[in-house]
């Protein structure tokens, strides 16, 4: 059975999360001022480590990075883009 799980976007340029294998990315948004990612997962699947990159506007990203979404903090004063690498 599949469920929707929420995972935090960590306050780091690069971070890793343990997510069930085959998890499908759904959305990236802030919730109560904290950036979060939602995935559709098979909760019984084995976990796999997935790597993410957070880049501010104007920052460099690796060419192979897959864009997931953008979030804003401080009423839009800070804008960040999240990629899976």
C-alpha cells in the first residue's frame, strides 16, 4: 500500500535522506515556515539514501542535478532551489 510521507529540506547546501525505494516526488513547499518535500511511498519498501542539493538564486549547481522545486523564506527575501543529485 502506498502512503504520502513528508521529509524535511535540511538547512544545508547538500544533504541525504533515507527514503523508501521507488518513492515518487510529489511537491516541495514551506509548511509553517519550514521547507518540506512530500513523496508517495511504499512504506514497506527497503530504504535507500537519496542526495539533495539546495542552491540559492545565482549559485552554481551540478549539470546532472534534477530540479524538484523552489521555496522562499523571510517573505521572499531568500529564495532557494532544491535538486536531487
